[in-house]
C-alpha cells in the first residue's frame, strides 16, 4: 500500500514538473522587430504575432529616409559603401526577450542599414534569432547571411521570405486578399518547421 501511494505521488510529481516546464517554454518572451517602408514586412510581422504572440516593434530612425524612391536607393548605396549605421529612434530593452524575430525588406540585395544598426547595438548572445524578409522578387540577397554574421553567439533559425512590393514599378502594398491568405498559410508552415508552433 505504502509503495502504491509513493508511486502515485511520484507520478503526480512528474506530471506537475512536466507541465510547469512546458509553461516556461510557452511563456518565453518573444520580440518581433521589423523595418518596413511600404508595410509589406509589417504585414508579415503581424501575421507572425497572431501565431506566436509577443511584442511587435517597428524600427524607426532619428532621421527618416526620403520618400522619393530614387533618393532612398542612392542613400542606401552610399550607406552600404561607407558602413554607416543610421541612429535609431526606437529603443528596446533586449534583456526582456529570449526569442527575437527580425524582419526587413531586401535593399540593394543587402540587409538594410537600420537593421544592421539594430543588430550591432543589441546584445543577442544566447538568444534565438529568427529572420524574415520581403522583396520585389529578386530574393533575400545576402540579408540572412549578414544576420548570422552579426549574431555570432545567437541561435539563428531558418528564415522566411516572400515576394512583397515592387516600389520601383509603383507596386507598394500587396499583403491583402489572396496574397495575405497565402502568406498566412506559408508562415504557419514555416513556424511549424522551425518548431516555434506545434
Ligand atoms: C531602397 C530600396 C532598395 C530595394 N532593393 C531591392 C533589391 O535589391 N531586391 C529586391 O528584390 N527588392 C528590393 N526592393 C524592394 C523591397 O524589398 C520590397 O518592395 C519589399 O517588399 C518592401 O518591404 P516593405 O513594404 O516592408 O518596405 C528595394 C526597395 C527599396 C526601397
């Protein structure tokens, strides 16, 4: 009898500790930080937040980029050549988070300078970093590789990318209707594949 009671207590203990472990895992603090000019990457960030929760933060600059497309392209080329890191208006207490999604468009086939500023200014060591991207159809370029380079002590998971706008041709926001449905489905598949959702 005594043995049976001890056995039951042991089982109860195991169940309790297992459930508290899974609670700790799901209570992990998630940050979704993104850069977006024409709101396509922002829309993907919002889809991710619907799936995983967490805090959504838009990266804003002290000195915003010009509205004119040609002017921003030229400025970004210059910033990439000189390694300029644009000062950020957005402030984040990164110590609050274990998992950090970082979202950005492809700019000049590279990681946009403001996201380089963010990754250089925040200590992401020991955290899980998950990139996501939109682009005009030319792909991620070197963006995901640069995230890995700038987060050498983080666990960088496989990223997500989808076609967004083509500002050069006047196509700005595309994440609505069928496209939004398709992206929501693809985001869910990706989050399952990287085991962020079950
Ligand atoms: C300065 C600049 C440079 C860009 N360079 C590229 C590029 O090299 N390759 C590409 O596929 N799209 C490029 N694009 C298009 C954006 O990546 C695409 O429109 C993206 O969906 C925009 O995201 P957003 O709406 O979140 O700003 C560029 C856009 C801008 C403004």
